[in-house]
């Protein structure tokens, strides 16, 4: 979902351009470029309509509908899903803002529109949940969505740029095999549904907090991560599924400290390289990591993601 907004600028036009002109294509316009902005709006509008229709008919239509109602899911998945909501909202705001800035929209305006777009999209999902008998409008989800949007817009207002970002990583876990219908039966599904394997990171760009005279590497970050493990069900683990007994797994939270990168900040990159490497703003790369949890205590992972 976070990567959909790169499609227009990464796939279509560059294939038709010479290398030199291609580099210019990826460079943000110094002034308002109606062609870029209108193209972005049209592409995103079409994609937004398609996503809405797809969600409604391919997902929500499977379940019975009811009048709008609320649902308290704050105890689900040890709150990993809430951090995921904040991370998704933050990255939608950042990508939308980048696209508008690429079209020559002023940074302050593009950031505000990006934030509004993210909040509007995430709110639409919650409203659809609110009319589904299986779920409901989650105030906790909306607070998380708002937190992600405010993290992005607040930094733009305070610093004129992003010093702290929210990132995602995933590693396979053993738990989906016990309940594939809930946690996913293949890798793409598990990356979205298996909260045991998801880790969310608050990534601090160290150099942006230091004086320029220190010459600290612009691309090196320090990240604090959060995850959880032992979860077969949302609120609690079932003792059996379809008549098959499930082992008694302990549910516990995990806290991480790790090095990280913002590779798009490396000096001397071309506009194309900067654009491609901004995927690293959304996804954390593997790195040595310290983990603490109440079950195993302090652990060191030479290579964690």
C-alpha cells in the first residue's frame, strides 16, 4: 500500500527517456508543474477508486453489514497492529508529499496535503470497518492513524524536514502454520497478517540532530523497535483450531535497539537513485540488534530484520 504511489514516477515515463533526461525527470521541479501534478492526481484518484471498490467487493462484501458502530480492539495483538496503523499513515503522508513536491508544489503545502491524504485514506478504511458486522470503527486505530500523520506534519512544521521516521520489517515466524486463516497462508499474506513477525521502528537520523560541523554520516540512523510474539489469536490464543490442539504459547512484547540507514541521504546521489532509495525510509534494513523481552531477557542478534 505504501509503495503504490511510486508507480507513476518509477515505471512508465523513465523507460522512454535518455539517461540524462531520465535524471531530470526524477528531479523535483523548481516551479509548479501542472503536467506532473495533474498526472499524479489523476493516477492516484483512479487507483484510490479501484482500491475502495476492491476492498468493498472483494473483502467487506464477504461479511454481513450493519449500521455504523464502534468496536474496542485496543487489546488485540499486543498493540502491534496499532503501531502498524501509525507507520502506514506516516508513510502515505511522506510519499504523497514527495510526489507533490516533485511536481513543484511548495514543501509546506505538499506536506499538508500529504498528511490530509493519509488521514483521509485511513479514515475511509475505518468507516468501512464501522459498517461491517465482524469489526467496527476503532477509536484506537484512528488515534494511531492520527499519531502517524502528526509525526510527519509536526516535523515538517518544526524542522522543515524529517528527522524521525517510522519503518517496517518482517521475519518469518512459526505461528502462521497453526492458524493460516488468521495469520496468512503465504508470504504476502503473512507480511500483512502475522503480527508475530512484524517489527516497527522509530528511526532517528542522528546527523540531523547534530551541528553540521560534526560531519557525522548523513545516512546513519539509530532505531528503537517494537514487536510481539506468541500470538495465535487477536485477544488470546485458542486452545484448539478445527479440532486440532494448539500449544500453549506465552504472549509477550519485544523491544529493540538497532542501527539503521537512510540511504537516500547519501551525498552525491542522482535524482533517480535518491527516488529509488527512499524505499529505505519505509523498510528498515537488517542490522545488528539488541532485544529485550520479559521471557528471554536481553539478547543480541548479529543480523535482525
